[in-house]
């Protein structure tokens, strides 16, 4: 795979993950919740988990699209598996939200 293609794939993975996190954040905010940390902290937490998962695959190249946790994040299934402490996105968000009222 040419380098440019790999970069485009990784950019798309990052965009898809960020879009998924943003959608879940907005959903929670519509229900009256607010973040207690900057949004960037939630994004960084989830992206770090994707990077770690990609590294753990031990397949070369260890690109983001090979992250085992990726399908779970994007599909919303997120089963409780080793390296995926429960529901990754929901935990990252839920641990840093409080009712707005």
C-alpha cells in the first residue's frame, strides 16, 4: 500500500473516531449533561486507546485501521474485553460529566 493511501486511511480512522465521540457527547449534552473536562481530554483518551490497540495487534504496519477496538467504537458495541475496560467511549465521557442542573 503506498504511503499516501496509508495516511488517508489513518486520517479517515481518526475522523471517524472523533465524529463518533462528538456525536455521543452531543447526545449527552442534549439530555442535560455537561463536561467537567475539556472536550480535547475525551478525544485524547479515546484516540490513545485506538493507538494502543493498533500497537497491540503486532501486525506490520501497526496502522490505526488495524486496532482491535476500532470496530467496537465505531459500531457502538464495545464489548468488555481485555484492553477495553468496559465501554471505552461511554466510560471516557461518563467519568467526566455531571448534570447541568
